[in-house]
C-alpha cells in the first residue's frame, strides 16, 4: 500500500522544493467536475480541506450568442452587454431604436412602430409619457407584456440571510388561468442569473401550485405545495430556512419541509431582491433556477422578512419598504386606463403603470388621433417605392421621387 498524501486539483501549492524539481508550475484554467477516485465520487468543494481562487464554473453568457440583429457581445468575469448596431437598441439589440425618445423620468422607450413609441414606466410613474407621479402602497404586477418585458420591483440585497431567514407575504391573482402557469414571485441570486451551481432563492407559481426553491451551492432543494384554493381572494405564504432545512406553508395547507443536498449550509447571494419579475428582457435572461418564464400577475403586499428568530419582521429595502427601482408597477385596484381616452376606435392597453393606445388600422399617434399616410411604413398595403427613393403622398395615391441613377414608376429601373 502506498500513501499518496494529499490530492491537489488545479495547482500544487508552491514550495521551494517544487521549484527545484519541476521548474515553473502552471495552474489549470478551466472547470473540473465529476471527480472520482476508485469509483468513489468526491464532492469537490464539500470535501476539500483548503483552496484558493476557486469559484463556480459558469459558461460565459456570450457563448450563448444572446445579441440579436448583428449586436456584438462583450463580457468580463462578472458582467456582459450587447454593443448594438445603429438601428437597434435593448439589452439584446432586439428592438428598432427610439430615435426621438418622448419618454420621461427614466422610462424604457419601446418602438411600437417606426413613428410611435410606448413608454414602459419606472417605479412611481404612470401615464402615456410616464409623466404622472403615483403612490404605490400595494404593488400590482402585470406579468410579461407584449414587448417581452416583465414588471418588477428591485430592492437592495437582504443582509444576514446566509444561515436563517423567514418570509411572509400575501398575494392576489389577476387572472386565474395565466397567472398560475409559470410565474415568478421573487428571486435573489449569487450573480443575479440563477445559473446552475450558483446560490439562489426563488419563489413562484407553476401549474396552480406554489414552488419554493433554494440552492446553497451543492444542489437545489424544492418544495411544491398542493394546488391553491381558487375560492380564496387573498393567499398567504410563510416560508423559511435554517441551515439546510427549509419549510413552506401556503394558506391553510399543512407545513411542508425539505433538506438541501450536499454539505453546504450557507446561502451566499449578492444580487438585488427582485419582486414580481426581473430586470432583464425575457424569456432568455430570467433567473434559471426552476426557470420561471413569466412575471407575476396580480398584487403582492405585506411582504416581510427576518433573518433571526430574535428579530422582528421588516419590509425589504433601504430605507425599509423602499425599492431601488422598478418597471410597469401600478397600485393595486387602480386602472391607468381610467385616465386615458383613446380616439377613433383605439383600445387602451395597461400593463401595471404602463399605458398606451392600440390603434385601429389607418390611425396612429399616442391617442390614435393621426391618420396613417399612404407613404407611412405603417400603411397597409405598404407603398412600392424602392429603397433609396422618396414616397410623396398625392390626393389620390402617391408618387416616387427617384435618386440619381434610377427611374421607373417605383424607381425600380437602373
């Protein structure tokens, strides 16, 4: 029998004797997983005696080629972004740009057409241009809008959540069908993405049940409730965790418990605490724990947390109860459309605090008061002037002004 002493992964600790025998030592750069000795699996981080400069193995976001429309993905160890070509904007370069941005107060501008924009309002603002201030005491979330964004609130990182936490909250569903399918209630994570191997804490609804998951770095623990009682107007959730053991209680259902796998006992999360949805464009970049693909639809209120049995419950945020940011979040039971009158058959669409008019064919503008010219890109059917030429409307139809070197009715001839 031979005693090999310690086994080192990645790089041997540097000693003078090693330098004399082996010359320069180069450490391994990359990922090591599924480590076995004599058919026995060793848990690399759990059973290690010591280590240095080791972190979770994550495939860089740019390897997934997330940028659309010719955008260039750039990343470092922590952050990434898409550098967009001229006519596009958005986290993923997925939208045609809002050249003349009419939105105020930090709203997200979305091009409904080449001429009309929709303003996705930040926290505390509402209206067509997000110019109206609103007081939010019971936030209302609208899930994922037609543009692919979720409404959300983001609070500062909850401190001292490593070994113990308890959450209490109430919610009211806006729609019993879509609001129960695959909807995120709250999330916080180690790097904010919820990638496999990252610590995260997540709560949501799936197929009519409450799903509570957490990962301490050595595997995901999940509790799934019984189907919630749809005859109840308001639902109550109480959940918590002490080291590896977690519990969940929904309404009058029995308390359910789970123990997380592996040996790790601490939850290390550094991202903001997201309520109702997530900042990123969905569905590609929502947290990837149990992969909730939609935001919450309805009202969430009286959310409180404590990180010790000896402490009282408090609202998240710094100062208490105040989010850092948000998008398309309204006041529960308030309707922004009650203040908006769309003209010429237009329909008022509301998404939390975001509101806009969906115009009938032939009309455009914020309130559907402008007619669509035969030369406008929104006109159906579109004009036939070739690219580079200028469409000029006439009392009956239109004509095409051709650039130098082209001719024909539609400037189609060289």
